[in-house]
């Protein structure tokens, strides 16, 4: 990545981060390292999310992926649950939406039992049409482009916790 692109991307992601996280100088190296990891993941989408799955850092592939989803659908900042589950988001583009959405709803309900913001998000999403009951377990997402299936895998890791009190 060129220095100009790196600067532009850093400014874009920093402007969408919570102020407590983006303004802490002692976390600058952590943010830079996470962003570098995400960029190394290109051409595959990669994101760093908070407890409600709001995206705070992303690579170019992830930004290209959500570029076609209206901002009012995905939220500001982009929320993975909104982008994946909304009828105007990835829902119509996901071949195994019934399985994938049930898994995501299971994750959201798990969070909603522990976090008021997640509970509010869950209540909103439950009003959207075409959603199956929540479930837990490991699954695969199978997106498609036109008639072509783009089989993929989703991984989720929780190896870093940054407290900003």
C-alpha cells in the first residue's frame, strides 16, 4: 500500500473510532498493528469490531464489500449484524442465509443478554422480515455473485481486549 493510501485509510478509520480509543496515544501502536494485520489479510475482507460488532478498523476488501450497502442499512459505523441481516444488505446475496442468519442471531442474542446496546440492536433487527430463529454452533457463510457461489469461511477471534474507561 502506498504511503498516501495508508494515510488516507488511517484517517478514515480513525475518524470513525470511538474518541477514547482513537485519541489515546498509548494505543496508537496497537491500532497500527491491528490495521497492518487487516491489510495483510487482503484480498480477503478483514475487520476489527467492538462488543456489538461495530466495525472500527477494516481493510480495503471489507470496505469494497460493504460499499454497495446503503449507510442507513449498515449504520455508522458499519455494524456486522446490520450489514449481514438486513433485507437491503447481504441477506439476498447469501446462499445459505437461513443458516448464516440463525447463527448471527444466536450471537446477537448472547450479547443482548449482557449488553443494553446489543439488546436494543436485537429488538430492532427482530422486526426485519425473513429472519429464522436464532441458533448457535459453527457454520459457514456461502455468499454468491450472480449465479456463482463464492464459498467462504467465517472466523471470529477474541484475542485482544482494550478497556477505555
